[in-house]
């Protein structure tokens, strides 16, 4: 039944390239030129944050300078795209709610990038958005990505595992330590959901990882609530030189 509806929908709305709007043959949609133009991360990467690194792997764990200087409270991290060029434009459109149809293919790219992180019984949770911003923006793009990722991987999703306890104060001009402290006070497990992550692996999902401070605060909140290992998967990673 669903397949028939899908087919009917495709006849009326044939799949279009997410980049340029041209007709494409697949549902996950980028045409050849747009695919080549989209900065997918591949090759050697930092195991902690997923940023691309020069050189080849020798089978040992590799981390970038940032992750070595500031060890992450999570185990491994991956990102599908570099936050630049076309990827940046797509993510901004997703964030502002202009193009929610980007969420499904984005989750598919994330599932591919995060393949090594996925394990049975894992719980997927988005980085929370403060309710006052949620009202303004109508929806949380990270929760949307988490939901699609759950559908794609078959893993359980808990959209409100973590909550913002207060409006995130301005972090500009603060040191790394001050930022971490401010953020860890702002993010907490939902009192009615914390039992769900006890002794369980948690996959934190966000649209973009910049410094990783918010993801670190989320990871710490999960660890404090008794979660097992934390992993992070983002749609895009801001690379240092980008
Ligand atoms: Zn295109
Ligand atoms: Zn790293």
C-alpha cells in the first residue's frame, strides 16, 4: 500500500536534486555535478571528531590536534560533510526550516559516515534546543535528523533524552573551561527519560560540530546519568582551515 502511494507521489513529484532542483533518478537525491560539489568527508579522519586528516591510516587510532589537546568525553565521532560551500548552504536551509525534505537524505549520509559507530541496543538522542528557540524556529533540526536516522538504522530514538535547563548564555569571550562549565549547567537529562540510557550506549546527533563544547556537555550529562559509551554523529564538521 505504502509503496503504491510512494509511486503515485513520485509520478506527481518526481525526485529532484537537492542541490540544484534538476530531475534525478534516485530518491536521495543529488545529481552528478552537485554530488561532486558536495564536500563529503572520506579517507583518513580523526576517530574522535571525524575531521579529515592528511596522510594514510596505519591501522592505529588517529586523532586531530584539537581532540588530543582537549580529550572528548565520548568514544568516537563521525561527520558526513565538511561545513563549507554547498553543504553549508544546505544545512542553513535545514536549520531555518526552509527545506525539511533535506533531513531524510542527510540522515542517510550520516548513517553511512557513522557505520562504524552503530551498535545494537544503542539509543539515539539529539542535542536539545531550548524551548524558546524551538517556538521561534518551529522545530529542532537535530531531532529531525535523529528521527530519520532511527528509521534508517532501526535503532531507538529518544527525542527528549536531554533538555536545556536554561537559555544558553552567550559564550563569546569565554575560555574553553568557562564555556564547558556554562554549558554543563545548561544541559541535563530529562528526569523522566534518564532511566532509558542506564548502562546503554548513546549516539548523540547534531547538525554541525564546531568546537564540540555542546556535544561534550551532552555527553557528560549522559555519563552522569549512567550511560555506557557515548558516540557522536553530526551531519557536518567545521574543519579548522575551512
Ligand atoms: Zn544538482
Ligand atoms: Zn578530532
